[in-house]
C-alpha cells in the first residue's frame, strides 16, 4: 500500500459545480498536510496547509480526518481556471520531507 | 520576493554523460530540498539541506548522484554518469528555517526536465 494515495481522476465537472477530492495516508503519526496545485509542466504551488482539523480560503476548504487518516479538498463554484492537478503532500514527522500522492486531475468544463 | 529558480529548464544528454542542475532557493530560506518526478509516478524526495549541511539524503537513488550546497546558498545536483532511468523532472524546493509550523511549507521551483537518451 502506498503511503499517500489519491484518486488520479480525471474529475470532469461543469463550471459552478462543487467538487471534492480525498487523500489517504498510512502513517498515523503524520502531523501536517498540504494541498498543492500543479498546472501542466509547471511547478507545484502551495494551495493550502492543514495543521489541525481544517482550513478554509475563499472557495477552497481542506479538512483533516485523523481517525480515518484522510484529508479532503473541497472546491466550491468551480472555475475554468481551477483545471489542474491537485497534489496531496504529507509531512513526515521527525524529518522535513514530504511524501506526495500521485495527484488528482480536475477538468472544469464550460 | 523572488521565488525558487532552477537552471537549466531542460537538459537532453546521452547515457554516460554528466549533468549538473542548479537551484537558487528563496532568499533567506535555510532549508533546501531536491525532489524528482519520474513519468507516471509521484514526486519523490531526494535530499534535504539545512544551510550547507546535508540533513537527510535517504532518497538519493545511488552514488551517481551528488548534491552540494556551497555556503548555504544555491545548490547543485550532479548526475555522473547519467543512465536512462534518471530521466524525469527534478524539482528544488525551499522553506524558511525555524519559523514554527511555517518551516514546513515548501515552495517549489519550476523544475529541470532531464532526458537521458
């Protein structure tokens, strides 16, 4: 089993829709979690950090479920510009490294 | 504030040749990381510097890879000799030192796309 797992998608949603992705992790000692957005052939860009139960920033909400060991990313009122790959990164306690998932691809359709 | 920069953006070399990748972190960031993404796979950690010291090189694939960070500023990653399986995108990231939880927020450069033929 991979340490961090994501559904690769693609998730095809119409503009204005609400979409949610999950990311499961296997190390119960993990403390910090991050969502990155990656456009094709570009670098991952930090979208949200999750240190406790959750975080909200405009149309984006990230939630952490420690009991079930997953984090989620909810995007409301999807825009065409939200089309990208969303990467989940789990910070490994005791080190400074991230373990990444393979990413979930989102396509927002006009 | 300038972001993380990497050079070159692309490199195509033949098997057996040497390539050196460079990363300039965000100014003032003590922590510098190298990651690699092989086609179809997830981004994987290679190593971590704190200033000029290697803190964790557990992800380095083998001794053909050598990373340095002279003076705690920019870093280089040398692959010598390159093999076909070294092809991929090499990302550098940096994060601030000792800023509580913000220490863990890593900012990535645009990557170097390496193709070994």
